[in-house]
C-alpha cells in the first residue's frame, strides 16, 4: 500500500493530506416508515400485513386503524413490540387484551389503559413480573 511520506518537520503533506477526488455518486433516499397519517383504510390494512414488525407497529398510530386490524396486531403471534404499540393506542378493548399477554412489558402497559377491567387491574397489581417492570420504568 503506497503512502505519502514527508520528512519530519514539513507542515503539509503526509499520508492523511487532502487529495483531489471526485464526489461519490451516492444519494440518500427517504427510507423512513410509511406515513400512516394520510393513509386510507385500505392502505392501513395493507401496511398491517407488512413483513416488517416496525411498520406494523407504526400502523397502530393511525387514527383510521380499524378495530379488526388493531385486534389482529394485538394477537399473540405478533412480536411484543407490535403488541405493545397496540396497547398504547388507548383504543377500547386494548387494555383487557394486553392484560392477558404473555410478555410482562405488554401486561404492564395495560395498567395505563383507561378501560382496564377491575379484575384485570387487581390481578396485574399482584403480578410479580409486571411489578418488576413497573419498578424498572418508574425510577
């Protein structure tokens, strides 16, 4: 590997000296999540079937997400990140569904649901895994 060497004491040059070069032929495209804010119901349904769980989680932020789609995104076969996003929407029914979730973080999020049943709230306040999560996030 050739290096540009200069004698000691010379102020310019060296192997890290600037050299003329062309600018790279590279551009950065906007590869963010799809905008669900302006998506219609058909587009929301399509995005909810994405292979990317982060896209499915983003779908829950739409005010147009249909109840059946939100319920599907709350199912146990979805990743915990998607189920957590679903419970955090605050839509009716999401708290009670999340209270039954296998992941303690999702169950802990259910405690913030406005419509969580008294029975679920009582059970979650005595669930040691949920209380461990609550202790970690309340610090």
